[in-house]
């Protein structure tokens, strides 16, 4: 997914705000999780670790991918890696590891 | 103390917040209100509003991250030695409970040796709901350079 550099997402340095990058990571990571996990399961974010690598001076795009295999038979952590790149320089500006808690949905009688 | 602290003292919390949101527009998304800004401590309140809710109707995880960044960043700015610079290098956050009310973010720098900090420092932030329940914690890594 892509985000345009516009005033509403800037910091005091005129680059894309660190937390706007976090928001992109959460959106990309969350929607990827929603469409990837089995229909029988649900997810909720538990936490994340992020690194700000460079100033984001242009439009940016995020790529979210699952990290490692998951045993769907029980509730557990589902790790999602997200990288964000500058669309003009193609430099990686941000990296996140989001921890999702994925569990089987409760059956409704 | 820093220019930012002087501005906070002179302008007062409300005008200070408005100016800060002009300089860094993304903070305005959480309509923050400063309660405290001092060397070693910052407290920011964020009112519950529909605009910052998630699909569950609670305060969005990233709105909490934004409040944490604001409290930690301003506290770092007013706490480091004169002439020093800082930039956030990363953070680790934990979502502990759903936030269903106004929330308060507190950056606590009481354990940091501000007069001798150089390189990466870890700034802890806690966010509580109206009942005082902790809903979120963060450890924000700030890179400080003494000029």
C-alpha cells in the first residue's frame, strides 16, 4: 500500500512523521493478517517493535509479510514483518515487526 | 532549559499544543492536551473521539503510539543538555488492554541521567485510561548527540 507525502502526515522536520509510518505498518500488517489467517480464526495486535532508518522525504509504500510458520491448531503469536520504502529513492526508511495474537473464533451456538 | 520549555512556560499548555501541532501536523490527529512538561517528565491527555477509534470502537493502537511519541519527544527535548540534539531511532510497544475512554500518556525520565546522556537512551511511556488502568506501554529509543 502507498501513502502520499502531504502536510497532514508531516513532522517538524517536514518529512513523513514516524507514527504515520507506524500507522501504515499497522494497516498493511492488519489487513494482510485478516486475509491470510483461516476463516475460523481471529486476530488482535499485541505489540510491535519499529526502527526508523531514514527520513521519509517522499511518498512511501509499505510491504507486509508473515514471518515464519504458524500452528493453527492453537492460539498463539503471529509475527508480521513490514518494511516501508521511499518511492523515489527506493531506500528502506522504516522496519516493523508486529506481534498479532491469533486464536480460533469462539463458536456461537 | 530548552527553547521548547520556555515556550511552554510563556505560552501556556493550550497555545503551546496548538503551535506544536502546526509545526508537526500529524500530532493534531489526536487533539492532545499537555498537563505537564518538565525536565524528566511529560504528561499528555488525549480525549476519546470517534476519529481516533478502531473497528472495535476503542482508541486505535496507533493513536496511543502517537501520544507516546509526543510525550517522550517533548520530554527528551526539554531534558537533554543545551545544544544537544535528539531523534527517535525506534520503539517497542505493548497493547495491554482496550482503551475505552480518554487516556493519559506519561513519559517518565526520572531514571535517566540527562546531564550525561549521549547515544541511545530508552524513554519509558505508560498510557492509562480514566480509571487509572494501564492500557499501553512503550520504550522509545532516542538517539542523543551532544554538540
